[in-house]
C-alpha cells in the first residue's frame, strides 16, 4: 500500500461569484476531515459575506492582493505574505482591487460549509 497520494484531479467547487476554488485535499476531494488545502483565484471586485468559521484558516498569497476585515481591522496581504486566522473569529474576505488574487487556503480542521457560518 502506498504511503502517499498525488492529487491530479482536485474537486472544483461550483461557485456563482466568479471565484475559482480547486480543493486538492479536504472533505469534498479526498474525504479528509482533518485538513483542507485549496488553490483559489478571486476575481477583481470579488467579496463574500462576513463569516465566523469553526476552523483555523491559513492563507498564502501567490499573486495579487487580498483584503481581510478581522474584528473591524482591515488587513491587506500581497504576494509572498501569509496569515493565520483563528477559529471563531469574525472575518470578511474580499478582493476590492483591479487584478485577480491567486492564493492557497488551508483549513484545519477541513473546510465544512455547515461550519463556516456566513452572515446573510
């Protein structure tokens, strides 16, 4: 039995906001509840509602910039920077800039839509 798994066909999460989400490891792609790793591209002017997830989220910016609002503080990350946001923290993710933002998101435990708690 192999002690590794090479992901060549990530699960592409269906979206309606133009954002590309390719989950390489996690609940939807490998049935892994412990961690999720996704490659994402957020288009210019993209944003999503505030949320208070029940998991830690780590983000590493590959290209472009991404904005985070955490407890009313605005933080902008650029390529080569990363952030860790602790679970049960209210946060809003967005790309209010004029270029796409490419990044890697890691959630621990794995991303679970029922535990993200997006606001309406």
